[in-house]
């Protein structure tokens, strides 16, 4: 862990509301500590107690900075219950993971933009040569660049639709293409109409 768990703090206790920069940093540290504890195999209640603001319930008997129940502790109220500590720890871990996922998505978007710029440059060279000289390898190269861009940006549609039937006892799982299914429906309709005559 990065030093936040069990650390004593000389910070002032902030009123409930929008936290200042120091409080936001302490909350980010608490979330990182919660993830570290969970990765170490610590159960939710122990995480909640280790990161509690009130020394009466904190497992290290210290006031964790911006710990769970800080608003109650600052008002002199009873500390949070075990269920409330568990919920707070779970919420912290979910929020931290959501923030990390958002950061990764943003980095992937940035990388995708850089790759699109590179593909633009390559495409321009290949396209110019393909159009100017009618060079077949340059045409193929331009098409490959276009295909790569379409795949990277999710522009391609699925090429085949399949319907999968659930496996019943004594039957095999069957995958059927849409055109095959339509042909089977046509055959069964013809058979049904043929039996009416």
C-alpha cells in the first residue's frame, strides 16, 4: 500500500460538501488503499474498518484521513455500522475501478487518434500512387489501409447472422445461417400448402 492506510493526519476535518484539493487527494488515496487491501485478500468489513475515520472502530485505532464516516466523526455522532462500512468500501472500489477504466478508455481513444493520423499519411501516399500511376500494388495497399481503419474504428458490420438453438436433451446444438433458415421456412410453408390441396 502507498502509505495511506493507518497514517495519522494533522489535517483539519472538512465539512460535508465539495471537498477541497487536499481532501480529494486523501479520498483518492483511500480508494487506492481499498483496492490494495482487496487485492491482498482482505474482506470487505476489514477494509471498511481499516479505512474508517473514527478511531473507535478503525482497526489501527487511528483517524484515517477522509475515512469512512468522516462526516459523522466530525459531528461527534456514532460511527457507521458494519454494513455501512462494507457498503462504503464496496462503493470506493467500484468508483476507483470505474475511474481507472475511464482513464484507459481515454488513453485508447488518444492512441486510436494517433493511429488514424498515421493511416491517413500512409493512405495518402498509396492513394496518390494508385490514382496517378494506376499501380495495382498501390491500389491493394490503399484498400488494406482502408480495411485496417474500418476495423480499428468499428465501421465493419458483422458479415453473417446465425441463430443458435438451445441444446435439448438428446439433440445437438445447431447453428444455422439466416439464408438457410429462410429456405427451411419456405420448404415447410410449401409442404403445408401442398397438403391443403
